[in-house]
């Protein structure tokens, strides 16, 4: 089986599993955010698979993230935001919730298209588990992130809006490269 077919199969299995497990059953704000993130995940992973490897180095201008870099950034922050809330990122990522330089180092690693897609898929699974495991009673807990006073609730909302920002970016990138988003066909 080719690496592209393997990535597509793994992606389909992760999405199918997500749709049939606890992420959709959570009530309240976290349930709403998890449902939203599941939709964003489907679209981002769909774009990652639809954009050809030849376009992964494309960038709209100097100093702006390429397609591959934008996708890697999504994965990095999917690890970083839970880590900032105290959920340790997988050791292999090297991401620490107290040092954004570890995110920069993660993003700087060279990866193939298939590896980037797999990192995005794996990072979404980590993010959704961290969100699912956050009890409602902890949402109002005061904390400092990026030196600012905040709460877990605000951080999870910011995580969700951040993903939408990059979904919009990736839609523009895909269309700039002649790729129609899969859900728009």
C-alpha cells in the first residue's frame, strides 16, 4: 500500500473513531468545543490530503508559512495548548507547555508530506483527549499562560478559534494552488 493510501486510511479511521466515541457525547461548553474541533479536524486533514506534495513548499510570500509549515504549526499548537494547561505532550514531540521555544523546535523539524499529515492527525487525537479529560469543575481555574492571567475555559476557546484561523489560511492556500476543498466539491 502506498504511503498516501496509508495516510488516507489512517485518517479515515481516526475520524470514524472520533465520530463514534466520547468526544461527541460530552455535554456543555466542552462538548460544544469538541464537536467544533472535530469538524475543523475533518476539514484540515481533508485539505492536508487534497493538497499535492508539490504544493507543500508553496507560500504566498516571503516570511509567510508554507502549506507544510502551516500544517505543522497546527500540530505543534495542538500539543502546546494542552501542555500549557498541564497535560504533558508526548515526549517525542519535545513540546513543553512552559517554553514556546520547544514549539519552534518542533516546527523546524523536516518532515515528508505523509509525516506532516500523520502529525496533524495524531495531534488532534491528543488535543481532543486533553479536552475530554478536562473536568468542568476545572474550567474556571485561574492560571497564567504567555504571562497573562486566564482560565482553562478561555484557553480552550482560544485553542478552538486558533484552529479556525488556520483552517481559513489553509483554504486560501489550497485555492491558490488550484485545490478545491473536499467538502466544497
